[in-house]
């Protein structure tokens, strides 16, 4: 697979690694964004180790500085394995 954008989620040097530990991202049932993306929207991010996954989970769970004070992010994060 060719990689042409820096924002791709998987770096070329780690593309062949087995990734068994993941984070499932969904939206709460009452989130209005579901009207746009659909009720069945979900996204998975996979990692080679539990440590990598847990570090990413903590980062994703933080309230990042780019949110306005009135914004309330509503993503639901769940640790998963396969």
C-alpha cells in the first residue's frame, strides 16, 4: 500500500505489525451527529501492544485544547481485543 499523506493512521514502517489491541469509537444514542453519520457509525483504531493502546486511549479521552469552552465532546471509547 502506498502512503502519500502524513495524516494516515498507520506509519509505513509499522504497517505489517500484528495489531490485536484496539479502541472502538462510537457516539452516544442521543448525539445529534448520528443524523449525519448514521446510527451504526463506529471506528476502530488498532495497536500492536496493550501499552500502545492504553496510551492512545488516555490521549483520546482527554479534553483537548482545541475545543471551545462550550463544546462537549461526546465520543464513547471502549478498549477491545481480537
